């Protein structure tokens, strides 16, 4: 978003609380709308550095039954999250965006940005893209705007592991067993991205270093992958963020700060990218920023809410289904995967940026 506004002639400053811009994280799936967004930003090639184009993906249950598989007709890339962050940073810098490090934001007041230390900055537009623990969002709460932080009762671990001889090269593979879930994402070079999810009460499942024996009991064929998970990996609780509104005057929330969702459908980052681009376009030449922000939310929210809803449902089906109902869950997954209505709706979500060009 900073890049798009700068390209439109705005003076843009990004406040980063760390002492340097750090490019961290594991793997991330970049679906068609994310691909289109990065192309429009002029940052696509750098974003997919170290990643691969995915040709096929599948989900398998604990009885080695394929619940869904698909040869993709749209673009999907599995990339290092650090590459995406680097691409956005470089593009913003090239367009003249000022990135101010060691500059912690503590909130907003009457449309002004509040910095740690007491400084207040005037701005035509303030965007809080500061994650699920957003301090900008806390200012919304202080002004009486309702915000709900929903704990989905599942924890996730995401990491980069050394590539193994049996790891996928152009496929995204996911497995379900009981209330645990594992996926492998191919990357270019000598690494693979892994994600693991389990309920918080699964004490052995949440151990660090990863309890290889426990996870191998659920997924015998993935023992080697579990052995390669770094010992300094971290389990994080998965939450959803629900805000009555993403907009308060000339202040807008974006990404996880506004609509944090379960990372299940490869759309968390993609919806943030598409929302950022549509916000930039809406306010670029606007005479009334607050009115433009309200219009932006009205147009963008139905698509984001839909993805968030189904990401949450996916999470609950995976982490809360009791043992006796697991065969039913497998059948339900198969039915949902074949649903023309769902597939058409998600295809429409991913096609939004294409249609806007």
C-alpha cells in the first residue's frame, strides 16, 4: 500500500518498531489474487525468489485416503515469507517511501499518530497494519468500537526445514490425523516449509523441541520431516480478529489488525494485499478521506469476511472433531471440496484483482 500511494504522489512514511527492517518467517502460499497484487506493485519477481510454482495440491486423512486433490489451473506459488517482505520493502524504498525504524506506534488520537515517547504526528491518512496485537486497533476500542479477539483453541508451528529426498518439489501436501494437521510446501533450493497444528491441550504435540515420537505416531511417513524441525521453533495460538468497523475517521486497519484469520486457505496474506491495493486506489485522489475509507470497507469486507469465515470453519473441523466423528469429517471434506458453489465463490475472491485491471 505504501508503494501504491507513493506512486500516486503521496508522501508516505512507514513506522517500524524494530531497530532494523527484518525479513523473517517460514513459508507462505501466494494465490492468484496475491500474485496479481504483487505484479501490480511491480514486485512479483523478487517476491517469488526462493519459491516454486505449485502444480498440484492434496489433502489426505489418517487412513491414507485422498480427501481432495487438484491440478491447478490458476497461479499458486509457495514462497519464503522473507522474500515477500523483502520485495515489498525494496519496492517501497525505490518509490521514495520513508521507513523509520526504532519508531514504535502506541495508537492514534483524533486522526493523529501517537508514537512511544509522546510524539503526535498529523497525517491525512493513518493505516494500522500492525498485526493481531495491533496498538492502533486498541485506540478503536478506547473510542468504543467493538473488537472481538476469538481464540480458535488451536496452536500452530511454521518453520523452514532442510529439504529431504522425499519432500514435494512442486506439490503442496496436507495430512489430517485426529486433531493434528501437517502440511509441506515446496521451496526452491535446499529448504522445505512445514506447518503443524494441534489443540492447546495436546501437551506432547506442543513440545519444543518437537516430540518426534509423538508426531510420528500420528504420521509415520513424516518422521524425517519432524526430525528436521528447528529446535528453536515456536508454537503460537491461532486467533481471529473481528472489528465492527475497520475505519475510524481518517484511520484504517488493515490485514491481521483488522481481520486476522486462521492460516488455512492460503488467503491471509493475499486478502491483506488485495485490500491494501483497493484502499490505495480508493484514496489516491480522494477529496474526502473518511468517506473514501468507508466506501472501501463496504466494497472489500464481504470478500474478506467470507474467507475468514471458511478459514475458521476449516480450523474447527480439524482441531475439534471428536474421534468417533473422524470418518464423517473425511466425508464432509470430500463433499465441500466438490461443492461448485464454494469453488465458484473462492474463484471469484481470487479473481477480484484480475477483474479490476
